[in-house]
């Protein structure tokens, strides 16, 4: 008797590791791309947490006000489990009104669900002020259901991206303090 065992190919998603240097260079590349497009905007809205650093740098380079929309869609161990999307009640901003031409930024567009759902959220809350919204991310994954207007890297293999600040999600402040004490004692 011959036993035939089928072989099942399992696609393993590769990982992409990003250093602080690479991370900042990619934000700068994104800024140059937006600049060279010639599009004039008067407000940046970043999706927190991932888009905070991107939004901060772009806000400084373009000298435009930054508004923050807190969103959450990942949780679980290592923050790699997608759950339902939660939006904050409102934007955090330093201007009386939202700008009319908004650059909506995040670090990446993975499935695209958050970015896609943010656009109608902005329209419902601030549509009176908004004339145009364009989107900008560092990494655009092929599986995304929405294409950003500006992006640095298009990733056809949809890797899990390990960003340089990710290790903070793996430790507590007590562990950080203990590490700091052991380094200073050396």
C-alpha cells in the first residue's frame, strides 16, 4: 500500500526590520515626494499612534499645523492581532478650524481599512471645512484596499514591519529602569 501525503504550501509572510536611520530617511523621502508634487495643503492630520512621528516631522518641515486622530485596530501579543477599529471622539488640534486641504498621514497602509474608514469619519465631522484630502504613508502594502496618494515603498510581499520603536511594546517601564541601572553600573 502506498500512502500519498499531500504537501500544502503555506505562504510565510516575510519580516521587514527598519532602523531609526532608515525610518527617518523614509520620512524625509516622503516629504520630498509631497513637496515635488507641488500640492499645497494647509493642515496635516496624522493617525496615532503609527503616524505621530511621520506627522510631527512633516508638520515641522512644511510649517503646517498638526492635528491628531487617535485610532486603534491592533492588539494582542506583539500588537499583531487586528481587531475592530476604534476612533477617538474628536481631533486634537491647535487651530480653531481644520484646514481645507488636508494631508492625512500614517506610517503604513496594511489592509487599508483604517485609512479608508478615516476619510468618511473626517467628512462627517469636518466636511464643512474640507475641500480636499490626500493621503501619505511610508509603506504601502499590496493587499491594501486603498491606494495612498503618496508613499515611499510599495511592498508586494506584505511583510510584517518591525519599526525601531517596537521594542517599547515588549517591555514595561520597570524593565527599562532596571536596564538603565545595569548599564550605568557598568
